[in-house]
C-alpha cells in the first residue's frame, strides 16, 4: 500500500542521506575508522556507532508510543500534507546524551552491517507511522521539548545529515590515514 | 544564482540557518559544504522552526 506523501518524503530523505553515508564509510580500514582529528572529536567509527544508537532509540520510542497510546489510534489524516517542523534548539553547543554516546574500536564492517540492520527495522517503524496520526504520539526531547512522532523522525534525518558532513570533515582532515 | 558557493554560504545569504532545513538537488540531500551554483535547481525543505520554504 502506498504511504501518505509526507511519510514517503520522510522515508526518501532517510534513505537518501543513508546512501551517502554508506558510500563514505564503505571500504574504510580499521585505522581510518578509529582515527580522530583530535582527542576531543569523534572518529568515523564513532559517528557511525552514534547514528546506529540514535536510530535504535527512535525506533524504540516509536514502539513505546504506539504501544502505550490509547487504542484505537486515529488513522493518518488524508488532509495532512506535511509534518510540523522540529522546535528550534536552544543556543549553544549540545552534547549527545549518554544513551547515544558512541564506543570506539568497532570494526567498520560491523558498524555498516548494524546500520543496515537497524534501517530494516526502521522501515517497519515508518510503516507503522504511516498508518496513524503521528501528531497524537508525543514525547519530550532532552533539549527541544515535546515533539510528535513525525518530528522525531524528521529530526533523525536532519541529525544524520549533520553527521554526514562531520564524517566528510574527518576524512578530509589533515592526517587522516591514507589506508 | 551567480557563481558557485557552498550550501551554508548560500543559506546564510538567504538568512536561513543551515540546521533548520534540508537542501535537495536532483533528489540528493546536500550537506552544508556541498558546492552549488549555475543552473542548479534546489529545494529547501524546512525541518526545524526558524527555517524557510524559499527556493534558490
């Protein structure tokens, strides 16, 4: 069954940025994956691990909100043509919460496989999102405040796009291993 | 658009915070350092409050 247009657009954006991310990450050696531009910055491997953790978290949140909501949930409104924008973040740098703080040293092959596995599960989450009115499913973000489920997934796309740029910056940084 | 420039510089000229939008060219999501210009047709899709739906 075809998804509502906003859900289709969301999924296409998720897949679009993921394809670019995998293109950048595939074929990297362990040394390249673990290399940090400086001690305070993340390596490519840490970025990939962080993105996996973040996507696992959004998937778990989707399951929880769908499970805990009063049933039956209202269906996806046919007249809903777009999702509400994510609330603007407060000024200043944000630090990733502990639950999505990455580990260093995982093999690049494992990191890529995990990203692909979790994306399969995310497709099921988006499928479920397409069947209900996402505006009634709400949860508080640690810095952005309360957001509905569609906003959580929109944030996921924006977040991954930012980390794609970060990953490219790491690969372009002086001292990045040639192999 | 005259000349080539990075997405973040173009958005800055338009008064748009890069973190508030997705910029798409030919069905490809662009990161902030991507270079655009010439005949590029861009879609600027707001995802965060403070964004803009302007086309560039």
